C-alpha cells in the first residue's frame, strides 16, 4: 500500500507540474521581461536591444514592459554568467554578436553559445578595411600580395583586442587570400578614438574596423576604404562604390551579426513566442527606419537556422584562432 501511495503522490505531482506549465504557457507573457545589454550604454549591443524593445512596445507586439539592464564586463562574459543563473527563465533575454563565440574560443570563459538558447538573428553589420589617402595600396588584393611576400610588411590596426573582432575579420580575409603565416601578421590594438590618428600618422598601414567608423573620414577624403566584408555590394549609400572582398579578389566575408538569446533551457513556448514577435518586428516600417539610420542590414533567422549559423561560424572563427595560437579550447 505504501508503495502505491507514493506512486499516486508522484503522479499527482507530475499532473500539477504539467498543469502549471500549461497555465504559464497560456498566460505568457504575464510579467515584464528583463532585456540585457552585455555592455555599457551607447554601444552596439545596448542600441540594438533598446531599439528592439522600442519597436515591440510601440508596435504593440508585446503587451508587457521590456526594461533594458546593462551588465557590462568581460567582453560579454558577465552577462553570460548571469544567464546561467536564470536557467529555464522565460523572461530573460540578452543580445549578443561575434564576441559571444570569441570569448569562449580564446579562453576568456568556459561558457559558450551552447550555454544559451538562441532565439533569432536580427541584423548584420560589416567590417571595413581602410588605408590613408596617400597609401601605396590601391586595392585589397595589393595588400594581400604584399603579405604573401612578407607577412610582417603590413601593420594592421583595430580597436578590438588581439583575437577579437577587428583582428579576426582581417585574418579571415587573409586566410581566404592564401596567406599561410597568419600568426606573423602584425596586429596592433588601440583604444577607441586612437585608431584613426594611428592610421593617418603612419603608425599602422591598414585599419580593420566597422563600417560606421570609416564613413566620416572616407567621405572627407582622409582615408580610402579598400574593401568591405559584406557578402554583396551596396546598391546605394556612402559605400556603394566600395568593392566587397570578393569583388577585390578575396573570397571571404565577415558578418557582424546581432541576435537575441535566452538563458539555457528557456521553455520552447517562450522561444516560439519571441521568435514570432521578432519576425513581425522585422516587417514593420519603424524597424526599417531604425535599420537605415544605423546602417544595419536586416538578416532575420529563426531559432533553428540561427543555431546552425552559430555552429558554422564558431568553426570558422576557431580555424583562424588556431592559426595564430589564440585558440584555448580542448
């Protein structure tokens, strides 16, 4: 009898658990979300998630508040650790981009994108490779030819640390161009705001950075952007006449993607709900205007396709980091 009673209690507990899940799913969302920017105010992560919250609210796509909380530190590692504390929570959402992969691959944290729940990719931004107006290099292929002859002949600069985005996007291009000794390429990291002065002052030969950082000095004629890392050329806008890497003879691209993630084991009903709302957001005029203002490409991917993209991209980053001795994985 005692065993039977225990069995009945267990069944009842399971039924109550399932009933509770069904009610939670039916009422979702019933309280405010916690939207997380893994860096301080004003940067790319902060701007992206605040604009997402704005559109979801103003277009009345989500009926509950979505306050944004900044959790800076560790290149996104602090927020990633916080997500582990929120395991299974359907109301915690963070924004991430390539550093989510890079901080794991370079050993800054043991946590990876596999310790999150990808919800959707939203936008893409791209890299730019610039030289001073008086540079001897007139094309990206000329830069690559110089590096083939002597990997130390071109000093490359960026604002991200060695092994992070500005460095990696150039290495991906160099690897595609057939340069073998990637570890011998000189890369110098600068504090934000110093990189342009270093380029114009001749301290570096080429600047690897984001499109936004080169637009002003390119339009003023101080620098020349040799190539951008976008898969396809722009039809209009300030970079319409700048070749892509492929147009410059280098079969590569680098996408500075941004997407939303939940904590590990986020319930499937929450992922599906948010995925659907973000797909609706992507079709609004307000989102179009925000993307145009910020120079973002809309590049929506639902959860399953986003997971596949992350796995493929992670392997690509891993290969270049191995080539320069920065990979700290197993």
